[in-house]
């Protein structure tokens, strides 16, 4: 039996929730720290059958701010429209899930958690965990100021 047979054609995330959010800042507010490396890591910690067609996926998402701080989020995803017993049994023996399922699950974790980490990093006065676009004033020389009215 291959992974496509285990999961089936239809795959979907039915619900997504946070169960624990923890943020810590290790540096003082007035400390000047340069070149902070920010890393993100999402980990599936457990998969279990929630019903005949749904699996409960526990996850942990961690953002580290190069020794300056850390934000950890834990939560649950309910994945539906699959053979739950086969998926949970496969997870318990191999600690792996099919690539197409892993891609969708980790994408959902990243999309939901990263926006939360952005807000928490602001509150903790840590650098934003996403690159902020740079504005170069010399590239804007040929741009005329807008009148605020757009005509199609």
C-alpha cells in the first residue's frame, strides 16, 4: 500500500488551533545587537486518529532570534477526508507522513504561526521575523506624486 492509497485523493485541513504560545526576550531593551539570525522550525510531534476519517496532528513552531529571544507555538490541526487509522499507524511506525500531506500541513503551520510571531515579536521588542522591504529613494526620482485619484 503506498501513501496515496493511505490518504486518498481528497485531503483537507478542517481546523487549526493554538494550544500554547510562549515568547521570551533574553536581552535588555537598551542593548544594541547587530546581525541577528532568525530561524523558523515547524515540527509535527504527534498524529492520532480523531475519528474514522479525521486525524489530529499536534505541532510545534519555533522562531529563534539568534540568542536574543525565542517564540514557541504549539497547536493542533484536524486533517479530514482520509483513512485516519492507516495514517496514524503509518506515523507511529515511521514518524513520517506523505510528502503532499507534509507540504500542506507545514504550509498551514507557517502561514498561521508566522503572523502570530510577527505580533509577538513587536510586543517583545524583538526584530520582525520577516524581511522588511527596503525603500531606495534614488529609485523613486522618476515617480510623480499621486493625486489620490485613480482612473481606469
